[in-house]
C-alpha cells in the first residue's frame, strides 16, 4: 500500500463542481466527518484505514466495471477520460495541464488527451465554413462572419484557381 502526496511533490488546489462536492460531503458525513477534517481520507476500507489497492480493485472497481460492460477498463482510463473531456470542452491547455497535475502540457496533449468523433465532425464543419464559405450545421456568428470574409478573399484573390492548378486540376 502506498500513501503520500502526488508525484513530483506537487500540490494544487482545483475547483470542483457543486454536485461533486455534495457527493463528497455525503460520503464524509456517513463517517461522522466534514470537509473541515482536512487530513481525513475520502475513501477508506471497512476498518477506516487507507484502501488497499488490490482489495479495492477486486471488491469495488472490477465489479463496477463489469456491471456497466467495461470489463477491460483500467483505473488510469479515468485520467484519460477527464483530460479528453477538458480538451473537447475547449478548456485552455494551461488549465487542463494544471488540473491534470502535469508538469508539461505535452504530457496532457500527447499522452492523455484523445481525439473524439464529435470534435472531428466539429472541426470538419468549421473548416468547411472557413475554406468553402459554407456555414456549419449550427453556425457560430463569429465563425460564420470569419468564414464569409475568408471566402471573399479566397475568391477575390483567385487562390482557389491557383490551388487547383498546383494540384493538377486545371480547367
């Protein structure tokens, strides 16, 4: 069993959504604790001592994963899901890096964040609006305005024709 601070002796304070704080408060109240008990562990074994990871994994994590049909899910996947969600929700990279506890933003983006199909479709719509002047399915006013200006320059300057000529699509 390992107990101690986070890796690299880093400490951080991050905001938590109110519903999560309510769940944590309920969990602590069941044990006769409050958020004021700063040294109290949130999750403990039946004896009130720190969780033993191997026991917890067998008794709690694996049955929970099986119940929802995710039998191969590793606990580390929660960090990946959290980081991917931050990127998908357009949280700025520095904030995502800090919340994940990474010393380097490269770790956040290259190891933990994963591409999503939704983000890919959104990128396609935005690129279509930008380069082709066609509005996205749900146009953003700023994006539509920018795409319109871009399309005007694209056509006015004859860039489309030049690109067609470069790629061998001559008229």
